[in-house]
C-alpha cells in the first residue's frame, strides 16, 4: 500500500458520495416504511429470501457445481466450459420465470405468447454449440504448438 | 473455484474464507465489473425515475410529446439494462463472495456499520433485479406487495447504498483501476479477460433473446421475449383484456355515449357521431412500462379538435376517464403538450378495422411519447382542464 497522503478533493468527494448516498437511501427507506401499498411484512420476507437465498444457497451451489463439472476437464478446455456455464447460469435466471409460465392468464393470449421452454432450449443449444466449436478450435490449435515444444530440446 | 471439501475440521469460521481458492478474484476484477455495474444501475435509475415522473409528474417536471418514440427508447433501455445487470451482478458478487465470511466479522464500530450497509446494498440490488424479472414475466404472486411502488422506493435505497459503497471504496477502486493490467497467472482456469468475455457474452445472449419485444426486426430471434410485437388482436399485444377490466357490457352497449366536457358546453357523442367528425390517422406505438412496444396505425378524432369544440383554450390539460370501475389507471391526464399534439387521437380504428374490444373499443386514447398505462382504453368521458 502506498502511504501517500490522500489529497483534499478525494476526501471531499468521498464525504459527498457518502452524504448523498445516506440521503437517497434514507428517502427510499422512509418511502418503503410509509407507503401503504408496500405491505411491509411481505416486503421484508421477500427481501430476506432473495438475499439469503442468493448468498447462502444459489451462489455456493453455483460455485460447487461449477467446480465439480469442470474438475476433470483438461486445462485447455476448462476456461471455455467455465465461461459457457456462467452464460448458462445467467440466462437461466432470466428465462426461469418465463419457462415456468405462472404469469400466464387465460384471457390474454398475447401476454407471454411464445413457447418459452423451446426458446430456452434453443438458447442453450446455441451457447453449447458455440462452446463445442471453440473447444474444437482450441484442440486443433493446441496440437501444432505441442509438437514444437517437443522438438525444442 | 473451491477445493472440494476436505476434512470438515477445516470449516472453522476463521478459515471459511480461505476455502475459496480462485486466483481470479482481485480488486482489479471487482473494480472493472463494478464500473460497468455502476453505469448500468445509473441507466436503470435515470430511465426508471423518468418513467415514474411521467406517470406522477412533480411540479417542476416537463415531458414533451415529441419525439414520438422517446419513451419507447428510455423504457426499452430500462428493461434491457436491468436484464443485462443479471450477469454483471452475478460476477460482481462472486468476485467478493469470500469477504462475506471474513473473520472476525468486523474490526470496529465503523467497519461494522459499513458491512451492514453492504447487506442493504446487496439486498436492494437483488430485490430490484428479481422483482423486475418477475414483473416482465407477469408472475406477481411471489412478490405479494405492489411491485410499482416497492420497485420505485427500493431504487432510491439501491442508488443511495451504491453511492455510500463507492465513497467508502474509492481509494481501493482508484488503485485497482490505475494498476497496470497484468495478466493473472494461467492455472488452467478462466482468466480475467475470459470472465469479462463470458459476462459480455451473457449480456449479448440475454439481450438478443429478449430485445425483440420492442425492436420488431429482432422479434423472430427473441425467443424469450415476454411479448411479441406481432402477436395479439389486430396484430398488437394487449396488457389487459376487456374481460379482466370488467367493461364488456358497458363497452358494447348501443347506448354508449362519449361525454366531452369543456368550459363552453358538454357534448354527448354516439359512436356514429364520432365517426362523422373529421378523421385523422397517426402511426404511434403502444409502449408498455414492462419494456415491450408495438406500432400501429390508428384512426380517429383529434383530441385537440374535441377540446376546441367544447370551448377549451390552447394550453389546456385533458382528463380522460375509462368505463373501468376499479383500476389504478382508470383516469389519465393529458398534459398540455400531449393534449395539443395533432397526433393525439381518440382512436376508433386500427388500420381500417374498428378497435378490438381488448384494444379499447369503442374509443381509446393514443398519444405520442407516453407509457401504455396512460393510453386509456374504453374511454367514457374527457374533460378539458383549463390552465
């Protein structure tokens, strides 16, 4: 760490950011607490569910799953698969409520009009097809460089 | 990544954060993703506040009626950026996840407060992203609170907590972003550039899969778009049907009259009388707050003509009331720029067909550059409000 004295403008910028942030957040908190259309018990239950659901369930599960699924892959293939798994996970978050389709109402055929399971599978197919092509390209590119290494000594 | 569990004796709180062994995590990575995330949150906040202000205008607020597609762009951007936040937030939270288990949990009182503010920041961010996704998927039951107001107030909490966070971390961020870009050691797993590429790819896939709900040329590609701008009665999506609004009987009653109230006189016009007035067409989009939009060619009577017919002055506002009984959006007010705009119609037709019942038959409001919830359907009464 550099022991340079912080210049005054940075100090004031930090103070201003914290002060503005406290005001904005306080405005939002007062709004949540006083707006009768925000039913507080439901609001807090939902917020705590997404917070702890993410921090203690979804994220650790994703990390463990990613570690397990890429554990036995060779080093040259692992980064590509890790990237593809990340893209798959992010897409799943967006697609899941649509795929489950609980928002569909009988009398509004134009709301959620598509076949979302099919759409989701198409996206997954595109992601993993691209991944497979990348892996093949990497495998092909790897072979010549291996032989040059072997020739060197 | 993690080491697959070794003896459980390793799981002492003081050792928990050392279980995370990825060498990819660094202030450089976190700051880079954080910078993108900060921009995305700012875009969502500004476009979201704009949409709020158009619907609940504060005294100082002015919103023009042109360009016709401005709201379509800002609200399309709001939803698309919100969806793009999913991979950014996922990578950001992953990059700092071991810090959650730091032991001891805090050094002193100030540090404790700062860490608690992070709970607020993360909770608000997860709240905004997940409620937004649930809302565009029309899946309201997990929320069991009123989405619109909760999403609005939590947006203030999110930007506030984010400003505090940036203020606290500014020296770390500056040092990290100013440091030379050394490639992380290659250990047979994802590099920093690799992860950023994956984040970018995820944003690209999510955007292409959904943006067609507002960009018609991409509708065929957007297999996960919550709406298809080509699908619906008369080729136009519907958010609320006549049955759901409970207006079917009133809207199809032959005794229907449109009441036009102004300072000089009150008119009660039948559908035939409305059709006998000067007719105009306008090509305007229905632009939903949920981020979808679709353009149609509307035909009907200019609101400004009706205002003049009942003695309303230039610069008047117009209150538009629906046949609906119990709806938050039963009444909308056309501000002076929209009331005077020649494109603002009480529409009787889409193309050359009478409006479908679900599109607001017999008469609906259609005005440029406004959210769909304000484009009142099944209009029963309009009233000129003098300046």
